[in-house]
């Protein structure tokens, strides 16, 4: 962040503050402080995670292996233990 020299226009004597952003350096309005990295990360954690390649993709159900509740070949672990008669 850099500060410029005081401007003499319109009687303004405050120093202009600049903030580096993704699109380039931008000036801040008087009385506004720059957004910190911590505030940006906190804002990102409040939104759900989305994939980078296809952000509109829906999550597929985990219906295979141990979590396949509707599978036809699913058996109970107790069925594998031989019963003694």
C-alpha cells in the first residue's frame, strides 16, 4: 500500500490511500481501510466449497462399497459367521 502526496484540490488535505488488488492498484475512499487477508479468508469460509473446473456441478451420492444401502448384493456381516447348531 502506498500513500500519495496531499492533494490541493477542493481544499482536501488528506492523503489518498491505495490498495493492491487482483485487477491492479485501486484507491480507497477517505475513511475506508483496506481489507485484510484474514477478512478475505473469513469471507471465503462462509460460502460452500465449489469445484474449480465446474462450479455448477452437483455432488454425486456415495452409493458404492460400504455406503451402498440400496445395492442388491449387500449382505450383513453377521451372515458371514457360520452358525453352530
